[in-house]
């Protein structure tokens, strides 16, 4: 059975732009932590990686690490605005590998919203 995959989509909602260049890491946590995908989000704010189509995806706990502080600094936010959020982890469980897990990550320098989308 082909896996449904995991897609990651980042949007800076303070500026209304895709988070092009945001570095993310997708990791499986069991039986031991291993990186499945790592890279920068594209111009559309999405990670272009085979994991989107299910490659390397298995049932169990996973984590995405969003290197948000680095992105905010590179995007020109002030030192005051970049002092709050840095490395943002999000843990979730894949229960059915046939389903697609879309993770829209919406953020400002002061907060985040992340959920399973469709």
C-alpha cells in the first residue's frame, strides 16, 4: 500500500507571504529518532520532497522542527521581534499511512498556529 505522505506549508501571516527559505526537518521518532526529510520551503511555502508522496513515511510518532528564528532574522524582522520564537517543534502521530497529512504552519514573530489540514 502506498503511503499518503506528509506535506508542510509555511505562511508568515503577519506579512501575508509564503515562508520561502524556512528550513524544516521532518523526523520519525520510533524506533529511534531519524530524519526523513530536511530542506527549505520553496516559493510556494511548501517543502518539495519525496516524503510528500509517502516516501519514508511509516505509522507512529513524528516531529517537524521549524527553524523559525533564523527565518525571521533573514526576513528582516527586528531584534525585538526575533527574540521570542526560535526552533519550533511540532509532534504528531501518523495512524494511517494511506492518508495524507498536510501540516499548514501559520506564524507571526509572536505566535504560531499549526494543525492537520486537508
